[in-house]
C-alpha cells in the first residue's frame, strides 16, 4: 500500500502542470520592462532576448497582418532613424503554470525611419511562456486606444 501511495505521489508531481510562484508576476513585469527598454534604447538584440524564436505579432500599422519578428530588420530600422519612446501603464499579469498573459496600455510615440510616426496610447496584450526559467513573448497584439469609442 505504501509503495502504491508513493508511486501515485511521484506521478502527480511528475505530470502536474507547473505551479506559478509568487515571483512570477513580478518576473513577467520585469521582463516586459526590459523588453520595452530595448525599443527605447535602439537595442534589437535586447528586444529579441524577450521573444520566442517563433514569436508573432499583430502590431501598430499592420492591419490584420501577422508576422514573425525579424531582428535584422528591426536593427536596420533603429540604425536608420527609427525612434521609440514607450512605456507601459496599468500592467496586469495572469499566470497559468508556464504561460502568462500580460495586459497593459502602451503609451508614448514612435518615429519610423521614413519620417512617419505613431502616437499612443495603444492597448497591449502579450502571451508569454517560461522557457529555461525566462519569460518570453510568444505573441503580442497592439491596437490603438481611441477615446470616445463605444464601450469606453
């Protein structure tokens, strides 16, 4: 009987989903703050550190197009005059094992290398996964926050 109980406990521990720790919410916020600092400092490598290798996005100005992140293209844009001045406010994190949902308002402005720009705020949602103990974005979605829109 004792052997059966031990075997059951080992099976539960082995196959149970990862349990979120109290620090996971803080770790997600820290990762997202570091991620956005990469944009603000023109450091595409830092941005890439916080993305899975197959990360996708619905982003500002792309309509319904969803594409993979390209570090070389981003660095090229940063080196050729792209400027990001962004921050998050009203951040909320929901952790489900090794997956988290980050929701916030992204505020600030962007100037693209071609001289066009974009002004926030935007709604920002990201799905993150914990890989090797590090929280990384697998997908993000940003959309303009329009004042006076229905439901606001």
